[in-house]
C-alpha cells in the first residue's frame, strides 16, 4: 500500500540566472554520496545540456524536463514525471529539483500541497534560492527573482568573493526585506560545507524559532512592493479550529498573500505542527518535540503585498477563542 512506502523527501533548488545552481547541486551530490538521490532538472530548449554538467549521479537517476518550464507549460508532465520516478527509481532518500532561472516557484511548490498522489509519495522539505552576489541588485527588480526569494527557506548568496563586505551587507539587508524568516548563508563556487540534506527541514524549522524568539510578539518588514509580518501568541490551540479558519483564509487571500509558514502548539500533541501555505494551498506536518517545561508559543509568518495585518490577527484570535468574526 502507498501509505506504507517511505516518502521521498524533496528539496527545490531555484535562483537567479547564472547564480550557480548546477555547481551547487554538484557539490550537494558530492557531499551526500551516502544517500540515494535523484534529480529532476528543467531547461528551456529542445535539448538539455545540464545533464552533461551533473557529475557523481547515475544517468538514469537524472530526469530532464526540457522545452518548457515546470511551473507553467508542462505542469502535468511535471507531476507525472515525479510519480513515474517514484515507481521506477527504487527507494530514494531525496529528490532534488532544479528549476529554470525564471521559474514561478509557487507553481512548482503547489502540487506538493494540492496533488493527493504526490502527497502520498513525497515530502517537501523546502526550497533553496541561489543569489548571484555580483549581479543580484540588478536582478532584484525582476518579479520572478523576487518571488523566488519570498518562497524560499534558504537564501544562498553565492560568489561572495566578487564583492566587498559593505556591498554584501547591503545585499543581505535587501534580501531580508523580501523574506525576513529565511536562512541567509554565504558561499563561493556553491560550496556550503555544513549543509546537510538530512537536517535541512530541521534547520529551517529551527530558524523560525531562533529568528522569531520571544519577547518579540510582532514584527513587520517592508520593501517597496512586499511586506512580511510575524505574529506570535502563547498557549495550546485547537488545531481543528485553526485549520478551518486558516484553510479558508489562505484560499481567499492567495492573491495578496504569497506565503505563510509557522509553528503551532496543538492541544493533546507532544509535537509542534509545521504549517505552510503557498498560493492558497496548505500543508501541515509534524515538527519537533515540545520539550518538557517548554512554554507553548505559536508563530506565524505572512509574506505578501497589501496585507492588513491587524485584521489578520483580529480574525485569527477571535476564531481561536471560539468567536465568529
């Protein structure tokens, strides 16, 4: 039965054109020879050349989607390829998906939340966005690149030896304006020595807790087009009531709110719950163990445009209190 099969964990690799995605993936493969990996890559054009640039992985574990973009023109092929991969590749530990530099990352993420067949076979751990340190400021004006930043969990600033420390500091502040809850790391030649695929999801979750630690109960950061705010509140919540409100809220506000992620402390559960939403699609997953004596603190991060944060908080708290808004 499908429910008895170990899920394949998925990490998306996206980023600006020329940021070094393929080099980064080669480094990941080299470092994780102990894991069974597969790769889905996407390139425009009738013939992909990226397969020839991947080293250290069996050719039959590299799946190519060329002549289109997985986020739009061949989305059905994307889902079918993943299911075919799960059937043919044997037991895999991780699937890496490399998008084009102009991919709409929301449409790559959503199938893992929406498609019941994909949810049975795969677990999306998160997204890594590579940023070209030297050219990023110019590229940040492009909507596709901005959305890749907003929807990613790790922002890897690559080629940092090509700019000075002051410019790097300015760039990182710009990145934080788009995604204040992401991990931001620096690299040269795509090398990030302490990045572990097995611990990536845990690191992402830990980053939310670390960056948004109390006593700060509310944070808001704005760029010219986007805003992000964080709301934290104490206590164990009725998760069913939260889901009823949150699923509806995420769906009807998907045009204004691009991403929501957070950690919840549910009644009668020893584990925290990881909640995510992209483009109105929602997922819930088991998080870390709530340590004995640890105070239950719930954290939600909202990223979008024109968000009425006061109304969001008002609706949420009233609904959790058992009141209709």
